[in-house]
C-alpha cells in the first residue's frame, strides 16, 4: 500500500447523492461524483423517493468517483474506510427475506401524517393534547417531521406494509440503514441492519438517555420491535462493503447529515453552534454530555458518539423547513428568475426589501413554533414592490427564522452565541451571509469548504482506522474562513424582527382562523 490513504464519504441528501474521496485525516477533497435524486409527489404535500433508485445512484457515485481517483493516479485499494451521512427522518420499509422495498421512501419534508398526529394527540392521557408529551423520553415534539409518524402512517394505510409488520417480515430503516444494509450484502448476502444514535434520535422511538429503543414509545406508536435496526455509535467498525468498486472496505462511521456538519465544522465543544443552509436550514448547538430540555420549541438530539464505550455528545437543534427551496419556488412557481445563480445580483439591485416580509410556511412552521396549520404569506406589498424586493425578502425570511431559533437557544442555555459557523449551498451568496449577521447581530463565519457534511463523517470514519487521530488535528481552518460582521444598528435589527413576528402571526392557524389570533400564546 502506498503512503497516501483515502477515506470515502457517502453523502445521500434530499436532492442529490455524492461520493467524496478525501485525503485521510484532512479536509482535502481528491475527487467526487454527484447525481441528482428525483422526488415523487403523489399528492399535494406528499414527497417520496424510489429506494432502489437511491441505492443505484449511490453505487454509481461510488464507482464513478473511484474511476476518477484512478485517472488522477490514485489507487482505490488505498481507500481505508467509508462513512455514511444521510438525509434524516426519511423512512423506508422493506421485506427482510427479499430485500425489496414495500413502499417508496417517505421523505422528511412529507406532510401526509398531519391526521396521524391529530389522532395520536387525541390518545394522550387526560386529553391534554400536549405535543410535548413524549419529549422527556425522546427529546422531540409530536410532528409530521419525524420517522415514527411516517412509519405509523405506512402501517395504517399500506396493506402490504401492515401485513409484513404483523408477520415479522418487515425491516425499517432511515436512509443510512437502507444503504448500509445493501452495501454490506442485503438480503442475499448477510446485510447488516443498523442505525447510529444520531439517526435513531430523530425517529421518536429511541430513549434520549439510554440510547436504546424505548418500549413505551413503541407502544404509543403501535409499532412492532421486529422492524427495528440495531443502534450503534456514530464511529466504530460496522462491517465491510460487498457491493460496488470498493468491495472489502470497512464502513466505520454513520451520522445524520446535520450532525455530520456539526463535526465537519469542528463544533466539538459545548457552546459552539453551526447552521447548514440547504433545502431547509438546521442549527445545532453543542451542549456537551448534558441533555438540555428546551422549553422554547427546540429539539434535544444526539450530536455524535465516537465509539460504543464513549459518552454521547448532545445538541439542541432548531429546524427551518423552507430555506433554499423557497428560492426554488420563486424560480419555478413565480418565474422571478431563471437560475439560482441570479439571486444575489438580483437582490443587490435594491437597498432593502421595502418592508416586504415573506413567511415561507408551505408545509407549516418548524422550530420554535411547531404549527402544522401555518401557511405561507407575503406581507407589506405596495405599488412600489418589485420582484427584486420579493427576492430580497425571501433571503431575509431565512435569516429571521434563524434568529427565531438562536433566541430560543439563548433562552434555553442562558449564553448568547458570539459567532455562528455556517455551511451549505446558500453560503456562496455573500449578500445573504451579510443579511444573516445583520439580522441576528452576531458574527457569521463561512466554512472553508462547502462539503462539511461529508467531511464530518469522513473524519469520524478515519478515527476508527487510526485511533491516534484527533479530529481537530490537521484541518485547514482559522484564517482561511470568511467572516461577516453586523453593520446595522441594534434598533433597526429589532424593529425589522418585530415586523417579521407580525408576519408570522398572520401565517399561523391559517387553515382554522382568518387572523391566527387564537395562537398568540406562541409568541409569549
């Protein structure tokens, strides 16, 4: 074997899959290949993907990246480990005997389970209708967002799934489980059925303290234990790949995509936080080994666990459902521009949003409101409003939602952030990052590389192969990162945020009340 070693990262996201080959123990990308993953929309608010196509796309990315490595003079045999990072909360159920999916994957954005949520809320003891009823056990509120609700819907609405679950013939997994199961052999060759603690912590089925499937949660959702994968740590030896160009390479890390970005951004100490801007926007605040229960609408989640005998590191998370996809909506539904590359230049044509406020609650609001009846509104339109003002207001809407979450984090933890580490596709937009730090009032620091999610799981994978490796060593960070500082006054920031809250109030309860006045308690 040559002196150069490589680590591969499978990054299976909502809109695309990638296989990225890093120089081991560094943030140096050697090569990669990326393919879009198409979504299926059977009804309004429903989002699905083909599990078999997801796996085929991932294999194609692996094989093409390996060919690129060989062309660059590298040797595939020098890939010493692979990590898997994935879109979270998305659900696949398959037959344990054949390995065939029993239904399309239901994607995290899917909103079909609103009636399932309503039914479960009615079953809560004492008719309290408290969406946080299960939070002490799993850290999460009852919401269509999480995996257990999607699983329950499949059981209740898809006959073949119900029959397989009842007969013990079904296996359940989030995307990581599906990929690892197939890569390690599948039904025909001893595929390994597992998930890591970060993905399991998003299902509503794992006890946040014990890191084990919880019998009370399983009973509440009416789901059988036979479908569950084994829960493992985020960084340990799982098994070897038996399919694709990298047969024999061990899989040694698994992290949900946002937790992987937390690692890739080096937010490894209590009090550090990162935001990733993609289809949605996700903020994670490292709370160390302490489980912090939020009373302000945030989620308690597992940040990572490096080794089965190590203590888990927890995080508070705030999730914004609609971030980059709001810009896609402006392009595809309103036709305001032809390419997302035009957004920054278009928004710079105006000095401000002219008091236009856009709440992109297409499928309800996530943290800190957790209101599934909210719908999108654009407020403050006048005769002078142009498409440029709406584009700028859309960028600002993402910034305001981030402030919502950061304010909640401050209330829960008592310590305001001094800086926010950011990554993801939207961070190529310099105007957006300036708006973000202006409207939040803290410094914003952009990652040196966009692929922090893949980097995080690659570093976690390598530490298993090289135990002396410290994830904080050997990375190109610090002065090479671009930093943005606020340039508007605190008064202007607060006035604009107050108007944003007014717009949010108008969006909440849209399906049940013309003004949403019945929801004012959400702002107390």
